[in-house]
C-alpha cells in the first residue's frame, strides 16, 4: 500500500499531536546536584510541556521527598547518578515503587562536555 504525501503528513501530524498530549500530561521529578544542569533540564522539560513536581539537589532530598509524597502520582524521575552523600543509584534502591527513571551522568572524562542518559 502506497501512501500519498498528504496521508503521510496527516499521520505525522497525528503522531505529533499524541506526543504533545503525552508530554503535556507528564508529572516529573528532577534530582540533579549541578545547578546549571538542573536548570537546563527543568527548562527543557517545561518547554516540552512537563509539570515539574520538585527540583532536588541530592539523593537524601529525593528519598525524603518521595516518603513525604507517597500518594502523589509521578510519571518520571530524572536522576543524576553521581551526587554528594547518597548517590542517585543508592537513592533509587531505597525507593518503593519508583517511577520510570531516566539516569543522567555528567561528563566523566576530562574535556568531554556531553552528558549521557539511560532509561531504567
């Protein structure tokens, strides 16, 4: 079956509308100890239509926030792996029923400015 250009564009438009609806309904947490990285991530998520429930600076704050807000619906957690005190992975291990988690890692090699992410 061959699709016309207009059919393809219509299908693309529908998929983009679906994406926009999904992003506009996402409720997310951001746990990142680097202020500039946290600000940039929060800005990008907000521009994408996400609702930021909290911006947390370390693993201990994340665990405390999650305990305090047990009944709150959270769609995703953007989590820095390397944070002072309790690391992101240690904090994640302490959470009961954590939301979909995107693990972020700042550049580790000297001169490498590219952050990396992994969905867990």
